[in-house]
C-alpha cells in the first residue's frame, strides 16, 4: 500500500555559483580572456568598464541609452511568435569599420615538394605514376614503410595495372635520388647509408662510416665499439671520426622539408614572482583581462519595470524576470572572477612561502617535499580546489617559467631521518650522469651506491625508474669513444 511519511535529510549540493567558480579555477590565463568575452557576448547585462578619461562618462552613457530606449524593447526577446532571423545575429561594427581577416599560414608539405622535383625527371606516364605512388606512401619522416609486394597489389586493385617489382624498385631509386638525402629509405640503416653515399667517398672518415653502417650497424646501435674495432681492423681514432660523420646525418629527412602551418605555442604565466631586496613578490598576470560591471541600462530598466504603477501584465512580469536573471547572472560571474583571483593568489602565495628557499635561489636541491594536502591545510581549502589551481597553470620566476604542478613531489627519508623531495634526488642523479666519464658510464648499481654515500637510501630499481623519468638511457647507450 502507498503511505506518506515525513523525513528529514541533510544534503550537501553545489550551487550554480560554486560550479561556475570551480570551472573558472581550471581555466588558465591564456583562455580566461576568451572566456570573459564569451560571457559578455551571451549576457547583455555584463559589460566592460574602463576608467579611461577619453571614454564616455556614465552620464553620457545614460543619456545615449535613454535616446535609444525606443529602439530596444525587452519584450522583443520574450515574444516567441515568428522571431525574424536578423534577431539571431548581431553586428556591432560601425560603418567605418574595416573587416580584417587574418589568413592561415599555408605551408608546402614535403610530399608536394617531392612531386615538384619529380616533374623535373624525364619519365613516361607509367613511370611517373609509379614514382608518384611511392611518394604518396612515404610517412612524415620520409620513410617508405610499405613493401614492394603491397604496392604491386595496390596498382592491381586500385588502378587495374600490372606492375612488376623491378619497375617499383627502379622508380624507388629515382625517389631516393631526390633531396633531401635519405628520402625513400625503408629503415634507418638505409637512410643513413643513402646520405653517406652523397658525401665525398675520398674522405677516409666517410668511407669508414659507410662500412660501419653497411656491415656493423647492429654493433653500432648497441655501442659495441670494441667489436667494431676488432672486426673492422681500424683504430679507435678512425672509428671516432666515422661515428662523428654518422651523428651529423638526419635520421628523419622528411622533417627537414615539412613546412606545415602549425602555430607556435607560447607559455603565458598565470603568476609572476620577482625578487626585490631578498624578498619575494607575487602578482597575478591579468593579461589585458577587462574590468567588468553590471550594465547601468539593465539596472535602470529593472527599476523602471518595478516602479511601474499600472497593473503589471504577464509580459511585464516576464520582462522583469528576464532582466533580473541577466543582472543576477552578471553579478554571479563578476563575483566568481573575484573569488577566482583570490583563490589563485592565496594558493600561489602558500606555495611560494612553502618553497621560499627554492624561489630565492633557483636551486632544485632546496625544493621541499610538497603534496596537495600540505597547501590545502595552509589555505583551508579542499584538495580538489588546490588541484584545479595547480592544473595547467604556469608561474614565471627569475629562473624560468615552470608548470605549477611540477613543484609538487613526494618525499623520501634519508639515512638521517630527514624528509627530502624526490626532485632533489633526481637533480643529484642528473648531476652524477652529467659529470660521468662517457667512456665508462656509471651503471644503475653504481649510481645507487653513490646516492647511498650521500645519505639517500635508494635501491637500484628506483634509480632506474628515476633515470627513465628523466629520459636518460642506460649506461651502455650513453657510452662514447
């Protein structure tokens, strides 16, 4: 049976204003300006405010708004019957405004440049078609990853042509003769060999480099230099000169011709830290973000509808509700912007004070272990809020611009019981490897012993993990002659 009962529950729900603030906290400075412009376009009750003396005074704005009152009627927005198409668009440009469009930068791909070179060869239609097919199968690095048999099948199924493997090999030689050297290679070994063939064969180091790539490529990639010297019968100095020739080559020749229109990405810092008289100063980077206010015309409009003495019709009530919602939305957005700036500032200030020694010196070994919870307890905010602030935000310091979340790191105990940041350990590990003898690189086991001598009790597998995080190869691959 159905029954009615009275219950009392305690619930926690996020208000729309809190949700809006959480979303704004995640937005970096580079996107915040666009977010504000979007809000201004969507909410006519929100507008930019400037204290520029050259701009119109408030009185002048009010007078202009009164003169335009007849042109604007909020009821137009409330009438749902047959709304003309022109009301869905806006044109805020004056008659003197010049519509300027910024064109996209168009580049020429290396496939197009190879096709231009192909036109210079004396080829018949069949040969040209085969060579063009080969060029179309090159990847962005300039390599031909598709097999000859597969291309024979492609011609048979897509173009109904019977092509011999020898014809494809012949046209592949034509493609490989194009610039830059190394184009059309099927693997790295062939790519390097093609580039060396273009060099002066009378040069002894070039000749040795050709032999190393052709006959001892596997030993070369594994840096088994002793085996090469023994089997090839050359001196260490001759091998060193040959390796220098190889290292000058381009392993991805297609990249040297790639001229795409990809835009350059510049890092815009959200915070700026400076040092004055041995003291740290913090400021937010507002980056041309405008000051906002609620439109006076909408406030006057709301007041006029509220003070209307005649009996209010349904349209009047709808108009009051419409204007009030727009004004409230504008106020909420302005408050959310102010709250965002306050939250960003106190969070970054806490991080700056927590890592004071680092920001004064730039020495990574002075970075203290720091997790989100440490900062959350200082500023009395939730950990998720600190995470939103740290995510995708950058700070400009006298020592460079860094991602904010890079200052957060786990801690580890030294032999003396002191807690240190894992970034400090990585910095010392990097210093050891940078100063090692490249003829005899330090192994992970030896690195572990060196760190233990400094008081950092770290196992070999942990050293290997940190080394990989620093993108440092194993000792064998760091060996040089």
